[in-house]
C-alpha cells in the first residue's frame, strides 16, 4: 500500500472541491461560502470514532440482521456483518451516504469483503493516512461522478459514498470538511472552516426514518400493467437530466425465508423524491417470510440523483424488482 500524497487519478476534481490530507493539508478555495447552506446536524458514534455534519434533509435506517458474504478468489472465506446503519443525505445536486457495519475483525473485512467488485470504468486506489487504511473507488461517465471510500476500525467497517453530476459543489466541501475518523480529517486541512451544526445526534441512538408504504390490492393486474424499471439507462420524458441511480443495495434474506426455501422476486413502485430521498413505496408483487420488508428496506437505501428540468429537481416514480435466490 503506497504512502499517501494526494489522489492524482482525480486531480481535476480534487483541485476544484477537496483533497485528502495526512495530518496536514492545503487549504482549498471555492467560489461559494460553506455557511450558505441548509441547517446542519452533527452525527457521531458513541465512542467518538466518527463524526460528521449533514444537512437536515436525510434518511436513516438500521438492519440488525446478521449476514454472511463469500469472498472472491480461489480461497473462499466468509465475512460476517451485522447491525447495518445507513445515512443518506442530499443537497444541491449531491448525494452523500455513510454505511456502518459491525464486524468481528475490521482489518479482515477490509481485505476480503466483496464490496470491491469494480467495472472497467472504475479506478481503485489504496492509501495510508496516519495509521488508517483507506480504499477509494472512483466511477465516472458522461452523466455522473461517484466516489466510494472504504475504511475500518477494530470492530467496524465503513463505506462513505458521494455522487454528483458536477464536480465543483459546495455541499461536497461542507460535508468533507466536517468528516473526522479517529481524530483525523481525511479530506481537509485545519485551515478549512467547518460550519456549526444546529443539533447533535448519536448514531447508535438514531431511529429509522419513517417511509410511506402501500400494498396494492390487485397485485397481479398492476404487475402486468407496469413494465417500467430502474436500470441505469432509465430516461425521463421532457427532462433535461434523467434519474441517475448511484447505488442500489441488495436486500438481505431472513432466516425464516432460508429455512422455508422461499425464492422468487418482489416488485415495488418507488417514488424517487426531488429531495434526493426515497419518499414512498408501493408493493405490486410481494413474498412471504419477511422478504417483502427486506426489499422495502433495500429500496429506501437506493442512492440517486433526481431528474432535473431547467436545473430544478423533481420527483419520478419507477418500478424496482428484487430477486431472491438461495444458492
């Protein structure tokens, strides 16, 4: 793992919005004032390991189930995670999320967890920042720029994600200036000003954000009628910018569904809000033994950029399908 200096692979983006630092860094100049943003909420873990500031437009959900994942490669290993906590926020064209997983060994999870499947357009780089190991995965195409950062402590594994259409965005800088892990701000120098938070929350004490869920009475009829989907190539009519999916989490299996060998798919009609958060879910094909609820949890965790018309975001409804198979 190479010694950190700066992320050369994304120099253009970093120069306009943020840079990593290794204890000491360089001040970043932007054209907007960091304080000219919405009300802020400070979130931190009970052990003070992580703290950051987000706008008051966010959603939070928790999954207390335990899941086993098989690693890639010849020598198969099991990685176990539990107590998944996810925060998603959206502000001024930027979606930011943090996934926190309880694990038995953070270092082994970082090494073996199959989050690191990258496509041809992805760039993966490892960094050493102080005593912390960090992996960066960057994806960019003509529509979006996505960053995923993975790091860990003794018993926790973290995924910090950022998705945007534009690189120079004040909301990115505001969030990253506030992000502290093990006493180190990865992304900004001490000279950068961090806006004051209006309220504070403890991550472990947060409750899942309520979401509207409806069950269609005539599931089969509605299922046949609606053939739309949320593939990354989805287009929105009469729109300057289409809906962009940044991350679509896979649903977990319940223990009872595995015992009953329940397989099939759940189909949902999902409202992607203009505020960058999933607002409403309608079930149009369900499954038993808690799998419908798992699909709903996965849908609420979708990270996306809402469609825009003349630069103004608006809501759109799409159909999302989740498949459940036992291997």
